[in-house]
């Protein structure tokens, strides 16, 4: 990381919670934010300054649910036949694509052969500049279950525990488990739990013993309930779906709010060719998310990037604009995509805010995105660990 001091000045900044009118001056050193000045003072002597006139500085965006190894333009199961070198090369390309869009932290919740772990290690060793990667490796799933083709199949209690131990040994950042089936895997049932309470409890206990958080893919209300009782730290999708439709369970929602269980709402959009039941579900995702947030459930908006052609790896800014036009406020989406998303990924002590001591992961956008959220689509600059990468 850059050990010399540098400065960035702009008309205003969104610090992860609050917009501050400037001028604002940030002093960066050794990959972190050394100082934040709102007095209009000149930069310290010898500090090289980059200026953005009528622009806003924000923390780098955080995508808490992505799949960097996946090709959004091909069937998901094709990944099972691809070699590791190809998967790793694609992971790097997609990570770079996300970074250029202003996404400086990506939580990868499902690869094959732990290729995202390899990319993460390259970035952390300084071999290349990419986003901060937080990786789960292949998700743990029952034999033939959702995303079985990623290589994480495990069935019995001892098998799921062994899968956790193996991931801990390899150095993952968290564990992901498929607590229900999914809509994109053949012969996978999203309306039913995939594991028993005993199995999930053993999995969570093993992960926590290794200081790893657990997030559970869960659509069905019964699967969400099992995951929560087992003690997971987060739930992905959390659609509360059954064969009869979608309906939030008030008691479960209250429990999630009380326990502070993070929900990762993956933003879906209507597109031609979707089965009618999938189209109905898509329409209810954001209203569900709004209601969960209103009831006090900690929630982030994620992309699920890679799963189909509407989910490229630079889609997060566009998704945030989409959400802001469907019930969320501009303030909501900016906070959710920065400080909230960082907290959900367990890096809220160093990511997602502009404050002294935080990582110098920053973006600059024109004007004031609180007034015009579409400005997120026009990123002027991206800084990763103090390095300007765009």
C-alpha cells in the first residue's frame, strides 16, 4: 500500500451515514485515511493533492453477495466443467470490473475450487490491485442440492462439520450453507429446508469455534426458521416463500431483529422469459426488504452478480438506483451500500466509512448523490487502499 501521504479534496463527502458540505480534504497515508478536514484548510506541506470540484467523496461501495467465478452469460452449471486456471482468470476480470464501478469490497459467496481465495491472497500480498475480497469458497450443500456443481456437497452431521473445518484450514473469511434449495438448480426445492436443525446447529457451532461467521441461503420460511434457530449470523435472499406465495412470518422477523441477524436481499429485476412464479417473486423482493428494514431487521442490498445476464459484476450502482426508485430513499441506499454492508461483512471497523483510521477505499461522483442518485452511475475516480485505480 502507498506509504507516502497524499490528499483528496472535493466539494462534499458522504461519510457512510451523513452528508457533509465542504470543502472536504482527506489526507491518506499507508493505505488509510489519516485525517478528515472540513475547515477549508490547505493541505499539509508536501502532500500531493487530487481535486474534484463539484463532486462528492463516498466510501467505496460494498457488494455483500457476489459470485466472481461465474459467467453471467452462460448456464450456471457449466462452471463444473471448467478448469481452475480459466476460473481464476475470470475471477480476476470480474473483480477488476467491480472495482472500476466503485465496488472496493466484494464478498464472494460461492465459487468452485476456492479460486476466489486464491485471488484474495494475490491482492493481499500486493501481487495485483483488486477489491478487498471476503470469500466463503464453495457453499456447503446437500448432495444434488442448490449449486451442487460448485463442489461443496456434504450430507451427514459429521460431513458438514468436516466441510467447515476444511474451509477454516484453507483460510476462508466466512462459511456459506444452502439451508434450502434454490430456483436456479435443477432438482433443487426452494420451498423446503435442505438440512435438519441438528445438522445446521453442528455446522454453525463448528464455524464459530473457528471464529468464522455463517450466512445461510434460505428461501422457504421453514428453512429460514431452522437457520435462525441454529444460530446463523446472516440469511441470504430471505424471501419467506412457499408454494402458496410469499408472506413474512412476524415472529421470525421479530426474532431476526432482536438477534441482529443480517439479511442480504439480492436485487432481482423483471426480464422476459422468466417463469410466472419467478416473476411474481421478483416483484415482491424489494417490498419485502423494505418491510424487514422497517421492522428493525439489519439489511443490505446485494447483487448476486454472476448468476445470469442481468447480473454482471459491475451492476451494484445500477441496482442501488433501481432500489431508490422503488421505495428506498437515496440516503437509505448510500448507507446500505457503505457502512451497513461493511458491518454485515464483519469489516465495519475499517470499511464503509470516511473517518481517520479507516481504509482509504473511496469513490468520487459528480454533484450530490443524495439529490440525484443516478450520479452513482458516473464514477469519476476510485481509490483502493490509497491508490487511485480509476
